[in-house]
């Protein structure tokens, strides 16, 4: 697994959880105190969010932080 594949899988997982809760990128960005463009970069796998930001995202999505990392790398490419 390389860094880019990990970031893409993580972004896909965050998007999935966000969409399951019917929350827009803009709404989640506001809840997390970041710009929508930054949330878009995270979901697209174009940035590596800090561990604290992952914690904040998980809190706003009402899941454990470990749920953000609950993905299968082979099916997320």
C-alpha cells in the first residue's frame, strides 16, 4: 500500500459516511471548521489530514475514529 492509495481509500470512506448521513461537503466543512475546498481535497485523496482533524471529522459524523479507517484498500482504488 502506498500513501496515495491510502489517502484515496480514506477519502472515499469519509465521503461514504458523510453521504450516508445526508451531509454536504460544505456542511461537514463548517462543522469541522475547515473550508469546503479542503474537505473536497480530503475526500479526493489529495491531502493527508492530521490525526486531530480525523478525530474532529469522526465526531461530526458521529462515528468512532477507527470507523474512518475501516476500509478495504483492494476495493477502494
